[in-house]
C-alpha cells in the first residue's frame, strides 16, 4: 500500500483507505478543523445560548428627563409600577402584581421584579390580587408572531411573510355601540343629538365597564402592553398605552402608532391616554346604556377607553383618532381625516374623500413624498401625521393597481380576515369568504417614498374628492373659503346601489368633515379652523369629481383616472390657478375652461350631457339632497359672531 496526497493509504484496488484523526496524529499529521463542543449540558441550556439580551439602550445624555438620574433597575421598577397603576381596579386594595416576561418561559419570579400599586380600598382583596400578571411589554414583531402563532387560533404566516389573523365575529367597526361619557364639561363641549356620532353614557356606567375589562385582563396569565406615541410633531405628541389580551392587537398597534426609540421608552413615564382592550370578553347587555354585548367607551376626563365584545383592531385606531379630534382643537390644532403628500419643492396637499373617491390612489404619487394616508394634524408648525402606519383595504388588491401596498405586505404586516391557500399560504385578495373588509396594517416606512419624520410645511392645496354618480358636478372646481367650508362639512359622495328588481341608481352619501364617525366637536368648528388656517397660509380649496360625466351611472361614463391625474398634476404645479374660469349655475362653482390633457367638453358637465333637460333635473335633485343634509347644521353658532359665519357657509351652498 502507498500513501496518496491526502495522507490516506492506497489499497491494492486503488481506493483510498481512510485514516482516523488518531491514526493521523500518530503519524505526526494533525489537521483537525472541527469546532469545540457547545458549552451546554442539556438541550435547555443549548436553547438558552441561542438568544441574547438586547443591546444596551441609548445612554443618558444629561438631559433633564423624569428618569435621567435613575439606574436601569429603578427605571424597570417605575415602569412596572406605572403598568400596575394602569391595571388597578378602583375597588381593590392593590393593583395587580405585574412581572415582565412570558409565563411559559419562567416558572418562578424574583420578588424585586414584582410591583403593585395601592388604591383606596372599598372591598376585600380578591383572588386576582394573589396571582402574577405577566406583562409582555413592547414586544418586537418577531416576538409577537411567535405569540400569535402559538396561542391564537387562526394566526398563520402567509407566503409573503405577513401575519394573517382573524378578528372574530366583528369584521368592522361597531359605531352604534360606541359611547362617550357625558359630564359637566363634555355636555357643553361635544356635539350631541341629531347627526352626531357621540352617544352618551354616564360616569358610573363607564366605571362598571372599566371594572369588567380590568378584571378580565387581570384574570389572564399575561397581557400585552404597548407604550407608543401619536402625532409626529414632537411639540404636540400624545403618549398612549394599550393593554390588550391578543398578540394580534399588540402587533396592530405597534404598526399603527409611532414607535418610540429605546431612550424615549425608558423615559416614557405616565401615559396621556390608556386603552383597555378586553374585546374577547363581552359587556353585560343589562348594564345601563348597553344595547348589545359590544361596547366601545370613551371617558375624556379619565383619558381612558374601554373595549368589550369586539376583537376588531380598527376600534383602537379610530378610537384614538376620536380622542385626537377632541384634544388637538384645544391646542388650536386642526385634526383631519385626510391623506397628505408633499412635492419635491415642499408643496403640501391634503386629500379628503370617502370610500371609493380615490383618496388613497391620488394621494399616493411616486413623484411626491407620502406624509400619511389617513389621519393628520395642522398646527402653527405645519402638518404632521398622527400615526406611524397605514391601514389599507385589501379587497381585490393587485400588484398592478396598488404596487406600493402590495409590496408593503411583508414580514411585520398584519393581514386581517384574508383567505389564503392552505398549502402554499398564498393570499387570495379577491376572496370575500370572511368579509369584504379585509385589511393590511403596516409601518409607514414600508412605503418607499414615505417622508420620515412624517411632517411637512403648511399645505398649499386642500382637495375635496367626490365620486358623483349623478354626473352633474364638474371634474374640478376652484372653491372660495366659504365654499370650502360648505363642502367640507357636507362630505359628499354618491354610491351605486342595486335594488331587488335589478334597477341601479345613485345614492348620495354625506359624512361631515369626511369622517363623521370620528369627530367629537360640531362640524362647523372644524370647518372654521380649516378656513382660518387656509386663509392665513394662502391655501386654495378644490372640489374634484372622480365620478361620472355625460350622464348618471348607467348612462354616462366614469371620468378616466388619467384625466383626474392630469387635474391633480395641474393643481400641484400651480398651472390651474392661472386658468380662466366660468361660474356654474345652482352650485356656483368656478370651473376652468381648459386643463392640459383633459377634454374641454367634460369640464362643464352640461356640455357632456346629450339630454339637457335630464341634466337640469338631476342637478336640482342633487342640490336638494345637499340642502336637506345641511339642515342638521343650520342652527349651530360658533362663538361670538357665529351667526354671521353660519350664514356665510349657508350662502355658499346651492341656490335654486
């Protein structure tokens, strides 16, 4: 036998005889490149080596913050004490004993990590005071994925990396079950009565529901706690705490609210507003003011919101939006249900519009930066996004129609109530088996042209979108301030509804301030603030019809999206301000005689109708619907001189 080049010995048949390391060592040759064995004696020890603690948080810079001089352990203690205070029952001797971490990963807890808060006792200590409540605090998306998949039935990772979840029996908001505490302050400040979304409840009933929610959350082995912010304007941001029972809810709010930095989280302190989401547990329908097993309750004095009987995550998002509609105007900041983008030269545009008007499509422009898609504030500093994410509709979503939304659905995104292939996990966005209201919630930085931070200068253009299925509104009109207020308060669009015998006709829909379900004050207050900010900053109002031309639905044709985009481009670049205008009858709208890239014959609606009598009849019909809708707002005055302002707004409506 002879040795080959590898140190192995060749046998008589030519094949190498493999030598062991021991043999090689004995021969004086040792090339052992294997690594050492792991430093673990059990499989559990091996698993413990797989993860490490997060990198140290941002060090103190000497700034005067509430916790600047505290040690890491003292910060942790204060943080847990704050959470215990949030979860404290109003009728127990102490708040719950809270400890950080997943109960499944820890069999015992150290005493110095347990915290509770004392409150005024009224009855004896309950069983819940004898147990630990484990707090899963500001978990990362990866951690929340693990929690959802392990503990929440109906949670899956889809082929695009998103987390698919189910919201239970409720797949949309429950506006009829929303309640607001009516007290001495809110009785005079908020909008109550006909047309208002605010349905009253008293303080005692709120406390009953709060107690029910807190007791339910404290009965669980673990709760999820998110400490986050609202409003990208650092001078006017709001600290919010969300306590929930589902990883789905925690990840949803992680995406939708502004995510704090490590240093901001260390110095978070006491929240300005707290949500108790006990949506898996029903309210008691025999409680006063309750009409079902669902209740979403706002107490503005206590700065608290309670959710019972619905797991639909959108209730948290829109509940906080309602809170901002109350808190921001107190600071002379206008809260808006709108999209917002900014050109490369810093020109900002606001887009208002109800479902189906094209708000999302038109505010998403690859040539402009996206400040936000849904909720904004307009302060003396300019505009700012309220949220840290987007909540997009998914029904019939395609890569071709909405590439930005399509690409944003990836790891970290929550997909609500979608249907997917049981094997490949590929989502079928056209499937309405669960609901038509399928949604995706993702951080705004998933949009490639998002502007971070999400703030911008004062808007130059305020664009009100309407999908007029009656076909009588111009494709674009320039509005004066009074007309802007009138159409802002009206919040008009028209939907196409089918009747049983197959005849389809347009149906007018009005939603005050383009978001009636979320406003807290009377619509004229928001409208007056809008007009004041537009006037002081030189902004122009526009009414853009994305609906029908040449006839109503069934006779006319939908205005081409390409034409609407040309109109929006002309608004952005300022060329539409230089156009010549004619004044229309009835509505008194200023319509341009020419827009580049748009057929001149459709700019004045009457020219596009073959039947002029039918046009006039339809125009009067729509004007009557506007007038009838506005009757809700005619008897309201705004402070001193409010009568004159109301009369000015009324005069800007249709005249016939």
